[in-house]
């Protein structure tokens, strides 16, 4: 199973070649927001309308060195959250997507 994290291209560029990635939400909320494939379009529409393009990180939870939890979030729907930085080898792909 793959989970997805959305990041702006300019932010993702700052992590190129680094051993791990940490979203701002890790510091402000204590975890990194992710989505399942079926939630991705709704999350893009809800939080990224008006943005030209994003990078979608495809993450393998089995390869994470940080704690991974599926728990209720927006509208009490279950979302994947990562409680720590995302190690590079858990990121199986990074796809730029125009919106």
C-alpha cells in the first residue's frame, strides 16, 4: 500500500539529496499529513485550489523509520499520518502534477 503527501515544488526542492523530508506540519501539529489514493483529489481541491502545481510524494509506510498511524481527521475520515520525518528510502516516487 502506498500513501501520498502533497508538497509545493519549491519546498520539495529544498530537500533534494537530503536523507529525510519534514513538512512544516510536523513542527506545528506533530505529524505529517498524508492521504490514501481515494482521498487525494478531494485534498487537492480542498487545500490546493489556486495553486498551479504540486509534487505528490508516494510513500511506502513499511519503509518508514518514523511512526505511521491511520486515524480520524477531517470530517472524522481516517487519514494516514506520519509522526516524524520521512526517510528518503520510504519515498518511492515524487510526481509533479499541474492543477
